[in-house]
C-alpha cells in the first residue's frame, strides 16, 4: 500500500473591520454643586461586527460625555434679609414697661440645593418703656385742718 498524505488546506479568512454598536443610554448625571454644572456619559462597543482576521478596530472613542446642567443645582447657603421695622409698642400699664419686636427672613438668598439655613434668630425684641406710662388710680388725701383756710 501506498499511503498518501493529504494536506489540509487552510481556510483563508477575510479581514473583517470592526464596527460600532449604537450608543447606550446616558449614565446618571454627576453634579458639581459648587458650580451647578453636571456631566453624564454614554458608551458604545466595537462589536457590530467585532474586528477579525486582521481587520482594523473601530476608530473614534467608545465614550461620549455630555452636559446635564439642567439636572443640577448650585448649593446656596441662606442669608438674612435686613431687619424689618419695629412693631407697635405693647405696654403693660401696671408696670409702665413695654416691648416691641422686629423680624427678618432667611431669603437673601434662601437656602437651596442642600445649602445651610441662616444662623441666629429671625425675631428680635426690645424695650420701649419710654413709650409707656404707669397707670395711677386717683385717690383722696387725708383731710387737712380747718385752720389753714382763709376767709
């Protein structure tokens, strides 16, 4: 017997260049609260088709970054407005003392986006004793002597 050796022929492959998949969805927005700005990212893969047989990989970036500022807020700490006018004096006529008050608001600006509220009190009271009087009920004194009368 003669033995023939068959040579296996290698299959030649054709180069397939890579192609991008579609873009995936956007990531959640990453906010910088100091500036009120934000960014998000989305990705794609070089698998439509994947490169093979010496084909070239996809050109360009596999990620894209976008602006999502509209979903972010800037952290703002609250600040007091100026004091308002004093209220009408409320007098206690049994003691002759009085108090009044005035207020302010935490709205210049108001706190937002995790900012701190204003420290201190929104109201102030003060004394207005000079505007009050002590009620004194009248009465008679003791009778004087008749001898002091002039006719």
